[in-house]
C-alpha cells in the first residue's frame, strides 16, 4: 500500500459531472468575471459562516493583504502574527509596507499565545493576524479581550479552518473567520474547501470595510462606470468558474469536515497512550476541522523517513518557523527567540488526512507508525 499525504482527486471525482455542467454553463454565457456565480457564492458563504458581507478575491494571500489595506495598515505600522504558520500570513503584512512582529505559539493548540501576543504590542501595533492553524480555532475570547484593551484590530487567517467553530460564553457556536473584525479564507485546492485553481475570500460585518474591499479587489472601481477609479486598487477577483465550483463544494463542506473529524478521532484513539507521541488537543468548546492531523513525535526525522519507506507519506508542516526563514533575515531574530514554535517544528509529524481516507488506510498507517517507534 502507498498512501499519499493528501488526496484531492477522490473528492473531485465524486463531483466531476456537476462541476463540468456548471463550467459549461459559464462558458456558454461567457460570464467569466463577476458573474452570477460569484455573487451567489459570496451570499452563500457569508450565510454559511454567519457574517454580513463576503468579498471573493483571487487567493488567500490576497484576502489577507487586502484585509490589512482595508484597515489602513501601511508603512510605519506593526502587525503581530504567530511565528509558526504558513509564510503568506507574514508576507501579507510585508506587502503593505508594515512590519510583521512575531509572537510565539501555545504548545498545546499550535495557535498564537495570547500572553506572548500581549507582550509584543507597542504604540505602532495596528492589528493582529490570528491563524486557526491546522483547523484548530485559536483562543479567540482571550485574543479579542486583549485587542479591545489595546485598541487593535483582529484579522483571522481562516485559510485552514473553513467550518471550524468556537463556543462562546452563551453556549453559541461561532464560525472561525466571522469572530474578529475581518476573516480571510483561501480556496487553494488542498484546503478543506478548495476550488480547481486559486481563490480566496474575505468576510466582515463592517460595511465600511466591505465597501473598501470591493474597490481594492477591482482596480479601485465603484458603481457602474468602469473607467472611474476612486483608490489605487488591484486586480484580485474570484473567477466565476471557481465560484461555481465552490458553490457545489460548499454543500459538501460540513459532511467532509465530519469525515475528517471521524478519521482524526480514530487516529487519536489508536495512538493514545503511546510513549513519545502526543495526539492533537481538542478542547470541548472548539470544533476542530483537521485540515491537518499533527502529532508531536520524538525522533521525528527518523520516523518520517522510515514511514516513507513503508509507503506512508507523512508531512512536515512546518519545519521552519518564520523567524528563521531567510526571507525575514532583516528582522534579526535568532534561534531560541521562540522556544515553543522551535520545539514544535522539530517534533511535528502530520499524518495523511483528507475526508476520503479509509478506515483500512488508517489502521495501516498506525501499524506502520508503531513499527517505526518500537523497532
Ligand atoms: C493556504 C494558506 C494561506 C494562503 O492562501 P493562498 O490561497 O495559497 O494564497 C494563508 N495562510 C494560511 C495559514 C494558509 O494555510
């Protein structure tokens, strides 16, 4: 048996006929840019996560970049983000001319540490980007309390957490992305909700931010006249064809997330109480959607290689925290500056995870892990 880390093919096979029919309609109508499907998808997605407004854009990276611009972030400002995330979280800050400032993570949830976040706030801090890493919701209650106290905005990077939820004090579930000031999503094909190419989206409850985002994604236009430009905008639109595919897949998201959770819970049950292995932490007030199923394992490098030799393609997401990336050498951080992120990056081992992973595959993977650990 050879088990891939991710499998996008199976999910698209299931939907292929429906996707092709939708693409066919758009080709027949030449409704490629800002078609009906874009409007409908924005409505359906904002209704899904219970946010007032949604703006489709061309990637998750641009969702973050335009979100920052819509808040007026620019040169001279600082934006705090976790040091352990995908690089685009920090790049989006750099594109605006502002300076990314890193905060360490909480070792249990792998999301930003509220304590370290508060320590990093200065007079220049405009916003914090919180990442719901691997599909695990960040500690939003704590983070929002800190943000309010210091008058900074909260942007949620929900690129890995479509459909993930947090229970509030009143016992109501709230969707990640729709809790802070702005939420940013990616529809890169391997995400929990992915299109067949690049795509992204921003949600907000704030009408002024929404109106700015509409101009920012479409060359600074507003209103009917195509050749009047009110601000220096960008070309960052979500294609009609991608929006149409996403409408189809959005109807499957809850089911696919449930399948991911079932797979994750089986892994955790089979891997619990093994010396040197820590399974994902799941607080009862969080609905984790397992974009990635991540273990902490001693001797990670050896286990990773030996699993591969046995036909199990695990992943290491991520082996280098942002402060040690060459791209950020000008920030002059050093090894040792972020102990939790550094430890996690040395021990993280991500097992194959997608909705269509079978029970048989999971048993096989677990058997191979045990072979590697107790050889
Ligand atoms: C995927 C991802 C992004 C970027 O999304 P793209 O659509 O690839 O631009 C940003 N942040 C996180 C945490 C991601 O996982």
